C-alpha cells in the first residue's frame, strides 16, 4: 500500500474503531495474525480490541482526535489528543467524574 493508503487505514481505525466503537473495522484493516506493539507489549488483534473496549468503557465517552499525521512507506505516525471522562476509576481508585 502507498503511504496515503496507510494513512487512510490509520484514520479509519481511529475514527471508526476507537471513536465509534466499531471493532469490526479492525478485522477489515488488519490480518488475523496482526500483532500490536503499542506500549512495548505485543498483543493479538483480539487483545487490541479488548484495550479499545477498556478505554471506551473506563473513560466514557472516549475519543481521539488526529492532530497531525505523517506516513513514510508502511509506517504511520500521528499526534493525537485523547478526551474522555474518568467514569470508572483506574487501578483501584474511584472514578473522579472529571473530563479532559
């Protein structure tokens, strides 16, 4: 795929998968053997979907805004802003209800 096609896939994953919660989009965008390397811990496509579910549930409503995106061949980098409300608490602490 071209750099522009890779950017389109990235945008689709963020806008439809993360922001709208349509995780079936990830099945269209990645092969079943996909390995996610975010946070330095490789995980499967299903584990990546679980991470998205967690973010959307814990910080509901959760969204990412792509501020800037650059692609070089098969690599895409993006600067994004995450927004959500601390609606469930995290790591044993109660929810604050604060939005950011």
